[in-house]
C-alpha cells in the first residue's frame, strides 16, 4: 500500500495492522502520561511491538 501511494501514509493505521496500531498508540500514550517512563523503555516496547508479526 505504501509503495502504491509513493511512500505517503496519511495515518499510522494505513501502515500497520489495527492491533499493532492500537498498541503503538497505547505505548506512546503511556509515555506521555507516566513521568517515570524513560525514552529507552518506550523504544524497547515499540520495538517489541513491531517484532510481534
């Protein structure tokens, strides 16, 4: 789909399955709502999420 649109994606939901998109939003939301969460923890959680294929 991304190739067909010349690399343009208007929403993250177009670039990944719904479950993965919801997980991504949850992790980023957790980061902004939890002052104790480090950027490294978010990076690890996002990486783990993307590797779940």
